[in-house]
C-alpha cells in the first residue's frame, strides 16, 4: 500500500493500519463455543432415583484446556456451580430452572411420576442448556476454576476441589 | 483478540430462520425501502440535497440487518441499489449543470451508521470522480480501504460487490500516468485495487464458514456456494483489463491470487476459485504459467476435488491446441504432455486417498491430450495406457476391476477415447490398449468391444491385412470365445436372446470390412485367420460367424478367376477355398436349422459352376448332393421340404457345368422327389418347375466343352401330363382351379417356346376347362385372388390373340 502524500485532503486522510498475517486472515475465529445439554438418563430405583444429563462442549477458546469434552452432571451439580460463581466471581449469575418442590412430594400422593416425568425433564434440560451457555460465554466466569471443573473434569471431586482462578494459557 | 460473540451469533441466526419469518422480514424491509426511496426522490425534486441524503441513509439502514438469509438479503440489496441509482443520477446531473455541491464527500462521513455511510461514500465517490471533483487514484484507494469497516461477512461481501460494480468504468487501464495535474492512476493501481478487494472478500467469504452452530453447517456451506459469484467477479474484472498482459499476469496477478487461494485452506473457496481462474483468463496465460498453477494445485487442502480442476485445465488446453484444425497454437518450448504427465504423477503421489476412478479420469484427460495434440506420435498415448495398467497392477495384481464400479466406468470412458479419435488401424498401433482392456470385467469388456465394432462399421474402415485382423481379434476376444468370467455363458447363447443375436450379428458384419483390395492371397490369409478364430467360439456363435466367411470365400474364388492370367495357381487356390467352405458348412449342419447349410451348399455349387475351374463339376456335384442329403433329412417338415426342393430345382436350372451323366442323374432325382412330396398341390407346382430342368437347364457338352440347353421335349410333356393328372385328383375346388390356371400358364410358356405337340388346340381345350371350372369357385375373398389371377391370364391371351402365332385361339369373356 502506498502512503498518502503530505498535502492530502482532509476528507481522505486516515490512520495507517498494520497489515494482518495470512494466518490471522483465514484461521477460524477463536470465539467458537457450543455447549449442549443432552441425553437425560434416570438412574437407580424407587426413592433413590436421580436424573443426570450429558454436557457436551466444543470450543476453540484458548482458555479451555480441552477443546472437546463430554461429562454427566445432575441438577445439584448445577446448583453447586451457581453457588461457587455467585460467591467468587463478580458477575450476576443467571438463575437455574426451578427446583420443583411440588413435584418432589411423595409418589403416592401424586398422579404422575413427579420429577421423573418426561415433559418436566425436557423443560429442565432446556433451562439448564440456556444457563450453562450464558455462563460459559462470560469472560469473568471463564476465569473461575469451578466452571472448568464443572465442564471438563469427569467427576466433581468435592474433597480435592479448591476454589481459585484460571489464567489464559 | 477475539470477540466473544458466540452466543449472539447463534441466537440471531436462529431467530430469523423459519421460512415464514424470513418472508415477513423481507417484505417489511422492502416496504421500508420503498417508503424512504419515495421520500428521497420527492425532496430531490425540490433540490434539497441534504434532505435527500438523509432519506437515502435511512433507506440504506435496512441493509444493516442480520436477520435475513443470504438469498433474501440479495433481493433487498438489488432493490436498494436500484433506488440509490436515482441519487447518483441526480448528483451527476447537478454537476453537469454546474450546480454540484463540493463538500458531499466529507458530509456523508457524518452518517451515524457505517453501512449507510459507506454505501453513500461509494456513490458520491463515483460521481465525484466522473465529474473530476476529486482525484481518481486517491478516491479509489480510499474507498477500497474504508470498506474494511464492515467485517460482517454477508454485509461486507455485498458492500464490496457494490463497490466493484460502481467503479467498473472508472478503473484506470493505461500504461502510463497522464500528464495532467490530477493523477488518474495506471494499470498498476487498478491491479492493486482489485486484488485488495478480492483478498478482503475472500476473507469474509471464508469467515462465513465459522458463523453459527455446527448443526447448520450444511446450510451455511450451501449459502456460501450461492454467494461465490460475488467473489469471482473480482477475477472477471481482472481479466477485462486490457493492459494486463502475460508478463503482468505471471508476475503480479496470478501470484497474488494464488497466495490467497492457497493460504485460505478452505475447500469450497479453493475449488471454486481455481476453476474460476481457468475459465476467466485466456488460454495463452495458462500456457505460460502452467508450472505455477500446478504447483499451487498440489498445495490445495486435502478435501478439494483436484481431479475436476486438472481435467478442466487439460481439456481447455487440448481444445486450444486443436482450435482451427491446426496443432500449432502451442509454442515449441512448452511440452504439454510432459508437464501434465509429471504433475499428475505428483498429485497422485501426494494424495494417498485418491480413489482409483479419479486417477483414471486424470489419465483419461491426459490420453485425450496426447491423442489430440500429438496425433501421429503414438508413443504418448501408449505411455498413458501403460501407466494406467501399472497403477492397477500396483493396487492389486491380476485382479479385475469390479463391474459397475466408478473405476470401471471411467476405464470404459477412457478406452472409448482412442476409438473416437482415431480409426481402428491407428488404434491397433497403441499396443498397450489391450493391457487396459484386460483390466475390466466381462460386462465392461463387452461394452467396449461392441463400441469398437460399431465404430468400425460406422466409419466404414477397411482392414486390409491379416496381421491387423489378428490384432483386432485379440481385442475382441470377449465376444468371440467363451469367457471364464461371464455369467450364464451357455444359457445366454441362444437365438432367442436378443443381446446375443445382436452381438454376434455385429461380429459377423465386421467381416465385410476385412478387405485386401489388391491382394487376393492376403484375403485368403484373412479368411484362414477368421476361420481359426471363429472355430473356437462354439456352435451357437458359428451360426452367425461362419456364413460371412463362406460367402467371402465364394467371392474370392471369383477374384481369383479374374486374375487367372497373372496367377497360374488360381485353380488350386479355388479348390482350397471350396474345401474350406465344405468343412465349414458341414460344421453348421449340426445346428438344428437345415435351411442355412442347404442354401450355402447351393450357393457354392453355383459359384463353382460360374468359376468353371478344372474340377468345378466335381465340386459342384459334391455340394449339390450334400444339399440333397439335407433336403432328405427334412422328411418330417412338409413345408420346409417343398421350399428346399424348390431351391434345389432353381439352382440346378442355373448350374451349367454338369456333364450329361451327372445332369441327368440330378434331373431324375429331383423330378422323382417332386412326385414324392406329400401334398398334391406341392407335387403339382414342383413338377411344373421341373419342366424347366428338361428345357432351359444347361449341361456341358463334353465334346464341345460348351454348355447347351437340354431341350428334352418328351420329358417336358411327360411332366406336364403328370401334373395335369395330379391336378384332377385335388379335392379342394379353389385350389384345383388355381392350379389349372398355373398349368395353363406353363403350357402357354412352352407354346411360346415352340415346343412341338403343344398347339393351339391344346390351349383351347385347357382354356375351356378352366372356364368351366371357374364357376365352381365361390365368391369370397380368397377366391377373389384366384379370380384375378385367372383374369390376368385371359387378358394376356386376348392381347396375344392378335398375333399370327395365336391364330385360332378361342377365348371369350
């Protein structure tokens, strides 16, 4: 690019810019983040049942150690995450889908299956998906170790876990 | 560095996606556009430019949307640009009348949002350059760089496309700078402009790949393909600049384009842009940059379909080199074949997963090139064929390419190329052709063989030597003898199988093209080779393939007779030919139809008789008696028998080489055979035919060595009387009357021949008889025919009654 000559007109004056490298031109942008909440499964029998969901994540953000991972989490894990973030990060953490106390009333008093009802599980799944996507996309949340543990560790080991920050690698 | 817009991306693209939603959005946008445009036009009519610009900016605001699909955005864009044109016309008009405002270029930069700002800037810039308000070079540079402000792929692409369209006529296309104060720029500035615009557009286009959720990838890729012409237009514009010559193309244009194409590593972009380069720039340029182009091809990303690109280039250059019928368009120093041959080998080596059909397609294009550009140098074509065979040998030695696979289809296509380009005699010079043919399975070999034969027949190529015939048969072996890999081989070989019949008929027809025009001995060799080849084909094939050989052999005897002055051995050669035919026909008798061998024997007898060589009589007699034996074997089939007997009689009437002894034996046998036929009408008719054997048939007079007619009155009469007697014994009235008519006709013939004892009285009595009998037949349709026949006889007689000969004829209506 030639330089503009000195007696340029005001209307066509501008700042010189740095040319970008070929890699930067064509590389996929480093802002790719997709999290899906899928495959709800109910485990156990009778009173001791619980439902968990698959959290599948694909990303190319540098801050995440794994670019693809898949873990299983239950509602209480989400609650734990929310609590950690509220305490440690400065963001206003969005709310989770409701706890659904009504549905947890003993089975013989309800006509349907309570929290193991398919419709309800689907509703909850959508809500959880919205929640995790909003949270994981926030730069300040990305600095919290609790988020990385939640998304990328196979199980959340509450004994070993120590709250802290994660820096960009 | 990156902006975390991931969430917004998915949300916004999901929102507008449903079809109805899109339609409504587009409709709303269009309506807004029209409203603003209308307002703009109204205030422009009142000469208020500022107000006009304001409305224009509002209108352009509709192009800021993220919600429309590319197709719909395009529709919106078209309408907006159309309306913007009004503004441009107005301003141009103002300048022409000296009323133009001079500060608009600055003023529009105060527009609040970047998309309207840049569209207006481009429009004004266009007007100002034309009106010489601002220097062209600087403004163009400015515009192309300012467009960087829109980084959204879809909006950016359309904006830059608008820029390109606007400056179409403004790009400087001169070698040198002009001398005036305001520099207009040179071709180099134009190149800079377009190449920059191109690289930015390519960047945006590739970026589209990553926008949105992975589940929408297919749709996004389809949308990208729909927009490719926007990027391609830059290349088109480059090709339209006149000052771009081979040198500039090679040093500036192509390297810059290639840099972008190779480094973007996006297969959609690479496939399209490489193809675009080939199509858009002249062949001359390609010829001079082959190495660079092909090097870039090797560096393309692995999923690009390189086969189509290379084939496109090869085909184009092949067409270029043979344009106007000459092969001179390619300069001496560019060895097209070698270059491509090497490059293809490199490409194949570097892409290990290239499917075999792609490799074959590349070889096919190369073969096409070598056959068209190096027509008389068979070694090129041969080399390609050899390489192809090697490739498959490396993959799996001694295995056939499975039938129906894409690789098999490509191989068939490849093998058809030489057949189309050359005639078969030249194809036979490609001695590696058969190597590739052997790779194929039965079905494909069959297809190729049929194609070859059809081509020979269509082009009417004559194959003059035995050696070439042998080579041709090597290729066509699939059709000639049983193949180990053909399904249902024996069951398909019946005359009810149409395909089999068609195929063998073609092979047989081929025979007519084997002609050694001036060399009968060569022709004899050809016949021998055919016999040797066809005898291995099985009886069912021989049904089709032997008859032509036999007929050609007979024809050859005539040729030998014609040159008997020059060739003293001609009679021996004819003898050999007849012996050969005897052998062949004998084989054919094993087939169920006796008709064919019988006819062939009779034909042979005739031929021998015509030739008149020293043992023609022996040969003819042998053939005749063989035919007679076949006749006797038809005992069960009355219709066939009477037809065969008719043939025998007819042939004997024409054969002139029998001496009296042989001739009388045959005459008597045939006459007796006539009376032994089962059905009366057949007896009568055949007897009538036999009369000619005693009259006009010729036998050889041994003392004069000339043939003379038999003219045996007594026997003729005897036959006639016998025939008459038999006719009276027929019960079916209509048939009887018909036969009486036929009898009468024969008598008339002999009357005309002046046979003694046939006089007018005899005729009269017959006429009377016939007239009496006529009343007995009914008047239905079949008998209508008989009546007509009889009428014709009577008409003839009436005509003849004027002549002196027919004095005393009694015939009334």
